C-alpha cells in the first residue's frame, strides 16, 4: 500500500495526549472538519485526516493530511491498521466503526453517535440489511442531510470523549 503524508509539518513533537484522532475524511462534512481543526489546535491533539484525494488542512503541528491511493475502502483500511488502542476515529462508515471498536478504539459518527461494544454490532447488522435491501432493488432512501443539531451533538460528543481520555492519562 502506497501512502503519502501531506502535512505542513511532521508530527514529530511530543504528544500532549496519549491518543490521536483519525478522520475518515473523504466524506466528512465540512462543518465537522472545521470543528476537528479547531479541536486539534486548541487541545493540541494530533489529528490525521485520511483521504484518497488531497485535502487542504490548516497549518498546525497537530494536523496532518494522509493521502492514500484510490480504491475501495483504502482509507478505511489505512485507518484500521494504523490506529492504536485508545485512538479516536471519526467516521460515518459502520464497518470501519466496527473495526475500530474491535481494535479497542473509540469511534464517533459525524452526527455525534458514539459507537461502542454495546451498539456497533447491531448498527452493523442494520446497515448490512439495508445494503441487502438496496442491492435487491428496494429504494430505502439515504440519510438526512447533516444539520445544526447534528453538528452540535458531534461537538459535544467529541468534547466528552476527549475529556474522558484526558482524565485517563
């Protein structure tokens, strides 16, 4: 797998926290990225945006862009294999969230949903059922557009997770 790091500066400074935030950035809403940029800078948490295309990220020693080759689930697999236990992953992808939880990570959806051992397998089963129904020709509709309430829920959930992780230091 070919990876290229596209950051303003490498993340070679001592980490303030013992965890990193990984972002499944290809489909991450712009408002959520903005929250993550501010959080990385303000809380000094290394945050890696993974995508199969170049994304503009603000200059910060705590923000990095990781471009991966194009292909089905390449960014997801890069995150799943690069993250460490305790890392936080931002994704709307339920299969990736399930892998993160299985690898002892914390997954948060862009609507503020926390994926954990108690709910991720049920959400994965529901997602698989809907995928099966769509592939058999049934129209199931997609998710509603992200709104202000979702963005606020995400910001609150991210803050709760970071505060909890910080207290575990």
